[in-house]
């Protein structure tokens, strides 16, 4: 279901958090802290306000947001417990149709990434397919933790923009 921006601007805090909260994986605090900035004049302005909330939140909240994301082809995906949004995004990238060997490769890469950085690799899968994601693991494992925090947040902002555009028009 999608909503006109004019309607979003009339929502009280609870409804705004209920609908906009899932734009950021398991992190409704972002919508909660952004709600008082209404009205928003465009989806782009709303997206920017949400991202600014994250940017100004400090490292601990940012890390919690990054850690709220599931591993690609991880336990949640294999157990069928991803959020509706994450399931659709991973399926769109073909990650629900992997061979047993590919699943093992993703799991190894997830483990190496977690070991180095302490959080899951976050990548906007709507803009990538499995080959690019696997190549992304290799490239990003060469980065510093600070670089990866910034890259993860940039990817989260891309994911959020797609999710917002799915929810809101006008």
C-alpha cells in the first residue's frame, strides 16, 4: 500500500512510526525522531530528514542500525524470518535461488566480514545481483572499519530511499 505525501504529513506520531519506521530495518527510533519535522514537501525532503536523523545520532546508534540488518543469505533468510522488505529485496537480487555451494560461499563471506568489522555487510541489493554482491564482499573486506561504517550507512540510505518511494507518492 502506498500513501500520498499530503496524508503522511497529517499523521500523528504513532501512525508515522508504524508506517515509516520499517523503512530503516528494525529501527523505528529514526521515524520517531524525524516526525516532529513535518510537514515534508517532497519524498526527497523526507528521505533527507530521516538520513540526517541517522547521521546526527552518533556512532553507537549508527552501529545498532547497521547491526539490525540481516546477513545476506544468512540464518534469517534460510529460516524464512526476514522482514517482508528484506525478503523481497534479497529475492529480487536472486539470493533466494542459490545453489548449496553459493550458500556456503555467502556464509563464509558473512563470517569473514563479521569477524573483521563486527556487523553484517549492508548493500542495497536492489542495485546489485549475487555476482556483484560477492565481489563487493571481496572489495569491502579490504576497507577499514571506519570506511565500512560510512559505506554501510550510505547503502542503508539507498535502501531507505527505495522503501520510501514504495510507500509514498507525491
